[in-house]
C-alpha cells in the first residue's frame, strides 16, 4: 500500500479513543451490501475501495458484526491486516441478525453485548476494538426493545466498562439516546455519541452541546438526512438553499451538507458510506470546503436547533 503519511487528514482531526483521528471517516453499510451482491469480484472491489480511502487519509472505519453476517469485518481485515495500528475500528453492540421479518433483533442484555464484542474481535482478527457503540432501542425510528430486552442503561455501561478494563474495548460510545441518558452516561468516560442529526434536523442540538462541553466526539448517523426504509427524514441534498449554496461554491450538495456539519461543531466526525470511488472522492473533498459566514447563516436558518 502506498505511504500517504503526509496526506492532510480529511476535515482535520479530533480525538477519538484517545488519539487524533481524521474527522471524515467511512461507514461500512453500503459497501458491504454491494460486496455481497457482487460475489468474489465484489469483495475484491470493496477491499480496493477501502484501501483507496486509506490512501485519501481516512483512518476511522465504522462497522458492525451484523453487516453482512461478518462480511464488513472480513473486508476490513483483508484491507488492513498490515495497518491495524494505524486505523480506528469502531463497531456496534445492542443488535443481532434475525431470520424474522426484520433483518435485526434486539440484543441489549449485558451478556449479549459481551458476545457482540467477542464476535467482532474474532471476525476483525484483532485483540481490541477501538470503539464499541452501544445502540439503545428506546424510541423510534428503528427497533423498540421489549420484554427482557428492556435493560437499564447503567447495567449495559457497567458491562462495557468491564470490557474496557479487560483491554478488549478502548473507547465506549453510545447511540440513539436521549439527553437524560447522555447525562447519566458521561461519568463512565465516553469516546463518542451517535444520534440522527443533520442540517434539516437539529432536535438533538442539546446533546451536541453537552458533548462539546465534555470533548466527546459527535458522530451523527444519516448526516445528510434520508434514511431509506429506516426513517422518513428529509434529504439535505434536495433542499433548494443547499443546492444554491453548492452552486455558488462550485461544490456538490453532498459536500455542502457534510462541510456544514464539520464547520458547525469542531467535535463532529463523519462516517459517510459509499460503494463508489467517485462518491468517496466527493465525500473526502468535503473536508476542504469552507462555507462563508453568510452562506452558513442561510444554512443555519433552515432548521433552528431545538432547546
């Protein structure tokens, strides 16, 4: 693999799991689906795309054992077996594959969180996970925990802290949470928070502000809105003002939506996913886009923050 140690990190850096990490990372969901559909050649193309991301300065890769039944982790293992110490592997716990009508089911109990960590360690071929994001299931969109899957947050955090003390987990993240849950979790020492947040939907601004206070990385999912079948969320790239700003800056609406996130809060880290090299280049180039103050004011006015 080409040595690109002098390549400027896309979007600058912020601390994640105790180390400075480029603020534009990569999410594995889309690539895994494309690789699964493409067979052997799909896997080869996916590994090549991951290596291209690395060459562009990406070091933060967001994955999950339940992406393709371990395929996402296998792709990362193939791509970066020689660069393990140079990348940040962030994964998830709290859900498991299902053969039912939904592809996932809740796996919220502490022993299930531990099993998820062990499964990720095995398929990634590593001795530690840089970040494990606990995905809570208390409200829509997504699954709602029921029955014995309704688990106190503190019990889950205690298990993740134990795994951290054992050296299997470096940083603890928490996802799909309320402000009150975040306030309760801060004392354990959080690496990051993952909630839905984008230019047109800023209801979780109070959580972002709390993360800013405690230097916790803010890693929004669906950073450009959308969400497909998962949620009915407006697409940032369809907004007329976003498109006007993009045209004025010689950029794409996607780049404006991502650059707004980076400029809005220096603690923000992004994990856009794609199976396309062209879109990968587009996403990483968003880190170089500077939106002027007047344009930022126009964008900010599209959805004033809650609270």
